[in-house]
C-alpha cells in the first residue's frame, strides 16, 4: 500500500478567512465548519484543516505546481533576498517588467509590507478575507 498524506491541521488566527482565501486561490472546495475545523479540500486525498489557535509553531507546506499555473514563480532563496528587503520587490517587478505603482502586495505581517511600500507598491495588511476583498475593490483588482 502506498503511503499518502490525508490531512494537515493548519493553525490560524482566522480559520474561516484563511481557508476561504486559500480555497479561492487554488480553485478548490471548502467548508465553513466541520467541528472545530474549516477544511479545504485540496484534492481527493488531501484536506487542509484550518483551526483557530492563539499561539502556534511555524510550519511549512509546499505545493508542487506546474509553471503553466502561474505567470512566474519567485523563490527568495534563489534570488538571495527576502521580504521585507526592498530588493526582492525590485527584482520581481523588474523581471516582470511591471511598474511597482501598478502592484498590490498583501501580507499578514505588517513588517513585511515596508519594502514593497518603499518602492511604490500599494500594500494591504491581511487581517481577514472580507477586509481583503474590500481593500482590493478600492484598488479595482476585484469587482
């Protein structure tokens, strides 16, 4: 029998907003509540179960995607700079030939917004799904 990952509990400060955002980004189904969890059904065999937690240890999940799923994929460890260093934002906008003022950068960590702001990007501090949608409407990114 092959070993398969069935589910991962994902600690979150805003489980419903976080799960909805990820499900929307991945284009997969999710449920608002299943007991204490908000599940995102990544595929037939993997569920990410978001759970509200006040404190949690950091964890890392890596999704394998094809290049065709995105216009570009940038790995900070390959580039040599990471958020909030403004050089990571300068590298990405230059590589994509995009004016930084035409970009919106979103992060749930306020400290990581500064480098993007310094080069002229619009920035949004993610505090929840509904607030994010409202901010993106102001930037005319979503209807």
